[in-house]
C-alpha cells in the first residue's frame, strides 16, 4: 500500500481546506550545507507541530486554544535544496530547468513559462519564491496562519548560528461563498474525487524511484483585470468561463443569445460546490459546440481518460483570493 500523501493536500471526498492560507519560502544562508540546513529545518518543523498542538515557545506552560484552527503544515523542497553541499540526492527530473518557471526580466515582466502565454506582471523584477524550501500552512482561522508566519520568523531569528532565513511569504483566503474575485465559483473544472490521488501522486517510471508516491507543487499568483472583466456582458463572461455565473452549472450549448446548461444541475437542494455535485458536475460534459469548447473549463483535458494518463496533464488546483498589491509572483517546488 502506498504511503499517504502529506497533510495539507485536501484531495479525499468530503475534505475541504481551511479558509486561510500562507506559503513561506526559506533560503539557506551562504556557506551552509545540507546537514546544517536539515538540522535547522527539523527544529522548525518541531516548532510548527507544537503550534498545531497549542504550544508557543515564548509562552512556556501556556496552552493556546486550537480546536477551531484545523491547521495543517506541508513541507516542500525546491531546486536549490538539491544544490547544497552534502546533499545525497540529485535533483528530480520533474525539477529540471525545462519544467521550471523562468526568471523575471530585471527590467520587469517577461515570460513565465516558455509556450504557456503567461507572463510576469510588469512591476515584477525578481521571482522571490525560488528558494530551497517552502512551508504551506492552511487553517480555518487567520490567526493560525499569521501566527505560523510570525513564529517561523522568531524561530529562525533566535538561532545562535542562523542557517535559514525567511525570504518572503504570501497570504490568501477562501471566500465563504466559494467564489473568486470574478464572481464565479472556484473549482470550475474539478477533478473527480476518485481521480485525484492518481493525478497528484508521482507514479512509477515518471521520475526517480525515491520520489514515487510524492507530489509536486506549483504556486502561481495571477493578477486579475477586474475593470476589463466587468466591461464584459454576463453572457460573454459565462461563455469565456464555461459555467453559469449564478449556479455554477456547466454550459452545454449556445442557442442564439441563450446559453444552455444541464437541466439537472445542480442536484436539488445543493450548491454546485457541495459533494452531491462532485460526480456529475465536477468536470463539464463533452460538448460539440465550438464556442463552448473554447471556454476555460472545456480546455482542460478532462476528455482524456484515465485522468492519470500523462497526456492529460491534469493538475489538482486550490485557489485562494488575495488583495495584495504584489500580483503574479510564482514559485515551483515539490511537496
């Protein structure tokens, strides 16, 4: 039986991530090798596990209330971790240069990934998130993720001989109406529950044997042109997305000025994001109308089965909303 995936990957049926999110990036200081980095990382991991249990190092003997936090912590290793002196393992093929995001142009902007059509925001001059390690924290409360960021900084700053530094972090949250800033439901082309682990986990023959059963994580911040989006009529927005704006049901046809959705969607008495709709409507159905096939949800390779087939190139995405003034700062690391 394969080992379970790390916590913080909410792929099982009925499991949903907490409403608040933080992703922290850690750099190894110059001159420090893998053994020192591993020791520092181990101490940091122990501190984070203590936080989950309500223990803060500076408050000895004080138990914090954490029952409502539902906090999870996930650890990822970036390409720089495999360049440290004393590292026993070579960089996995999945972290080869051809698969990584490109560096931003020093003057600002530039292509993100060759052939993708994605670019850095024009005010981004460096990718601040290409470091040795990343830590993902998800929790139901904002306090829990904010506290994890502060306690991480404190733990690193308190070391007598510093080894790691916190270079940057990003925060996000999930709206309680399960929508994004463009007002459509998140999870527009979800993987079916039964397909998720086979898509997420690295399978035999696709990478070095020691990473089989692990996962890769890509972090992308996307700038949304809300002014431009709101200039579109509702029907144009829905056709671009491929779902009804109000109920989230997939569009199956265009008849004149009318966009038609599956008449049985959503399942009676439920919202589109609830489990009852997971099997029939998580992925949009096959359609013949070329205008619908050009929509966002139809461009995912959901028609290639099984979903784990390499040609489907499916990914398991979790979206959060942020109003930060620093858009489009991506990073890549396996988790």
